[in-house]
């Protein structure tokens, strides 16, 4: 593929008005772009620092928990992306050698994302303007008596780009608490933290941990099982691995037309390994510590023996750009990152006032940072995370994207 072409004359772009801005070029950003184009909600300002699949390059060597046929539907169920299958390079080519019911390395899904981005860049440049940069601020300003616009501020340029509405697909990162959140007593010696993103890559993990190490893993999530699978496949394994977890392992159950524990249960290679080795104690250098209650004594006994610790306790959203509102008189109010909340059904971003979410108007969230809340057929409440789920979420949000929304007027 040829290199992507980006807009560079930002002073000229500042004179234009975009229908939407999408911040982020990972799976959820691409899902939003597809739905906006399908609904003729353009021109679109698309901003990302790399346009390389968001955080997916960090996970290129990680086995997915998604079947190949579901990745395929991210393309085929999009009215925009399904057209790209007939183009060169075919975005689905990387998945052709994977049986539809099997999972695959995430590198294959990343290749698919990058090819979709390439075709958007070459075929939709009149509708999607791509700017390679970081969005640092979003300021809603009046443009008339009954109309506001969002001004998008960029890291590398002082220009303010005007858009009617914004979708934040800004992603998340592994939660990494301080060890004091796990064990209350100060330990005589604290283990060194190994970032989960490093531990999920078997090659990076082998460089970080050696045969002399004793490792603690906090959590028994899908990520934790992938890390343990990596350890099991290493030629030089750590001396001992201690896994602390508070809840029994949960596995996804596949039915004909739905999946029980679709978003919270183990799937793929991680599920297979957990059933065959973790829960049957088939790994000599691994010890499970199931602690449904907060067993401080066990932590105090084991953790000082550990040289490394890995937290596999979930993800949290990345910080959003500085969000503010300016009124007709020029007075401005800025919101702190933790003040920005979202409607788990509609994806609207706002602030909580008197116990109720007040949408800011024309500002939406998508993806792992702002996942949609769903209820399965058994009544389980979960958050929908995954490529195809993001596409379906964006489709459900389309009615809000198209609607004219009331603008929140704060007390300044």
C-alpha cells in the first residue's frame, strides 16, 4: 500500500465547517466513520496521532477471543467497507486462511483495519479529511443566537477547526493500581510492576521475565489467561507464578443465536488453556490463590517473595481532550476529565447535575472508553466490547448523530 495522505493546510481547514469530527482511528473510530458515511453525515474531520489501528499494534502477537467470521462481519455488514472487498488490497485477505469458526492473532485484524483506513484515504478524501495529530481541546462556542459549534484544538497547530458534532473514540489502557491498593500493609520489598501490554506479547514478556523471577498475577481475566499461556509457551519459564483471583472463572457459552457471557466470559485459546491447565493444576510452577474475600494475610505472605507483579484487572478510558463551553458573553467553563460521563445506552457525553446526566450537546463516545451497556437473553448486564459490537453500537447511535440536539447551558 502507498503511504497515507494527510491534510496539512490547517489554516485553510479552519475556515471550513465539518458535520462531524471523529477522534481516534482504532476499531471504534472506524466503526463511527462507516456509520457517518452511510448516513451522509459528512464532511468528516478525522484526527489520530498515527492512523495505525489505535492501540492494536501493541497486541499484534496476542490471540484474539473473536472468531474470524466476526472480524469479517465488521467489513461485510458495513455498506461502506463491504465495497472495499473488491479493491486492492482486499481488507479481508489477511483472514482468508483462518477458518471462520476459529480465532486468530490480532495482527490479522490490525491488517484489516489498516487496509480499511487506506481505502478511506484514497476513495473518500472528498468526504473524510484526515489530520495526523492529537486533539488537545474541544470548546463549544456560539456561532449565532441558536447555533453552537465545537472548536477542535490540535497539539501541533494553533488553528481551531469547526465541527457541528464530535465522536470520541479515544480508547483505553490497562488499569495499573499501586500495590497499596492490593495489600494495605507496607511490604519489606515490593515486586516490580510489568505492564500488562508488555505481558500480553509473548516476545516482550520473555525479555522482561526470566528463570530467576517469581511472578504475581492479580486477576483471572481473559488477559490474565493470555499472559499465563505466554508463560507456558516460554522456553525459560519463571521460577514460580502466583495467581490471585476473587471470582470463579467464567466461560462464554455459545448458543445458536446468542452467546452467554459474551463480553465477560473466556473464549478461544485462553478459555481452552484455562480449562485444560489452569483449573486442573497442570502447570508445575503455577499456584492458584482463590480468595473471594480480601485475604490480606495471604498477600502479606506471598507478595514479598515475588520479584515481578502483573495486574490483569481490566481497562480504563484514556484521558479525553480538555472539554469546555463558552457562552455568548465570552465566559468559559472548563470541565475536569472525571466530570465527563456518558449515557451507557445512547453514548452521549455530558456532566452529572443534580444526580442526572446532562448531555453537553453534540458530543458522543464510542469504543472501549465509552462502551455500550447491553443485556443478554439471560438478563446479564455487560458492556459490549469488540470490533463488530462497536459497529453495531454506532448503527444504534445513528439516530442521535442525525438529530438536532438541545445544547446544555451551564451556569457560568
